[in-house]
């Protein structure tokens, strides 16, 4: 199955559908901050949300020329800032995982470099 998040817009919408809150919020303590409902619901710890917060900021700051030109976006140096923030978030979250089952789920639920989401 191919990764369903094939466009920048769908990727961002899926991130904020999962994270909740407002794309426009820059204060992580605000009531409408992304990730806040996940912390309030005890799905994420505050430490985990703090690890992911820089990814929200990087996504908010990125401005694609054409949101559907995925090949241009992937080559865009500014997009690489978002990719770096996502990589750091992943590394930070992995360092917090102590269960082998949870780690296996985390690793297999993320996109693979060959573009396929699920093995």
C-alpha cells in the first residue's frame, strides 16, 4: 500500500488532525495548542509533546511554492528543515520508549524510505 500522505497539504492536515489544536498557535501552553489534548488525555507526556513541538513550529514556518509539487518540495532546502525536525522528534521519542512491543509498533507505523507506509 502506498503512503496516503502523498501531498504536502494532506501530510500537514493529517499531522494536525492527529495533534489537534490550532496550526496558528505558537504557545505550547495555550488551550488550543497542538498536542495539548494528547497531553491532557495522557496519550503523550509533556516531555514527549516538548520533543514534537519543534516539528509543529517547522511545519508552521514552511511555505511551499506549490503545495502539490511534491518533487519540488522534497528538493526544497527549507523543507529539509522540517525533515530534520521530524527526524529529531523521532529520535527523541524513540529514546523515551522502554517497551520492545511499543518500539516495534513505532518503527513499523512510520513511512519507509522506499515510500511505502506499511511493510
